C-alpha cells in the first residue's frame, strides 16, 4: 500500500468517539427496539450470593412506550420478577417516572451506562424529594476518553470513561461493526471500601424498527 492511499484511508477512518456517537444515534432514532439483556454483578471477581442473575426482555416504542420484564426471579425471598410497563401515558412498576423519561433513560442505559448501574442510580436520583422526576439520565451522564481496543471473537471493542451523577467509571464496550449495536458492556466500579465491582450486561436478539402493536404495551390491569 502506497503512502498516499494509506493517508486517504487514515483520513476516512472514524474515531472511536465517532463510532460511539453513531451507535447512540442509531438507538435514539429507532422507532421501536426489542432485545434481551442478561445482567451480572460481581465483587472482587465473584458473583454475589444470588440464586440466578436475571435476564430481561426490553421492548420500547416511540413515544414513551416500554415493556421491561424480568424473565426469571433473582432471590428466593422475592419470587416475583421485575415488571415495568409504560403505555405512553402512565408508568407502572417504576415510581417517579414519566413515560417519555423512562424510555429515554433506558436507551441511555443501553448505550452509555448499562442497565443495572444506570437504573439503580437513576432511581436514587428520583427518590430525592427535592429532585425533578423529568430529569433525563442522559443529562446527568458524560462520556469521554474513547479508545479502540483489540477486537476479539465477541466483536469490536471501545473503552471510555463514564461520569454518572458525581462519580467516574471505566467502561468496556463490545459492539457489532456492521449493525453498530452493543453486544456486551462492563462498567468497572471502585466500591466504598476499596473493593472492585463490575456491572456486566450482555445484549441478545436485537431488533430495531419492527412493527410492534400498541397492545404489547398495555398496562397489566388494562388487559382483558
């Protein structure tokens, strides 16, 4: 390859940040999305004392419609799986949320923060009696320091720094180079007592812009 061709290709190549921003826009502009999310939380490399880590099915539709259902229970003491619904007018199962905000926050989780870490901190933000329930998680998070890392069998890899509320985290994201959809994310957390923690999401069966009927998002008590 001659030097001129190499220079042209180098100028055409997208930076890690450009790829990330394109991924973000792909998800935010999608009229509908559906996927399965497997969430795992570890401390010092060991899973917490849970019987089984949850898998969630997440379906969204513009504007503000959400179906977020946990497939399996987590604790023996809490056998009822998490079930969050929004029909675009009312949210059931997630206190303090307006429909549009819930959908946008879940999208931010999928691209920036991960489901477990993002929704946990977003929930804390909304439990503040002086807080604004319409505050978007996107506005309380910052991403920077994007770098490409070596690809592996799972996919392409980008690392970046995440500021969520008042804390900074290191994040590793695997993504599909063709679809620009996330495959796996690890958010690395330094615990309050110096312990190393990881919030790990794995994303499966992505489908964007499919025709999803509004019936899918009816609140459970409204179903006949």
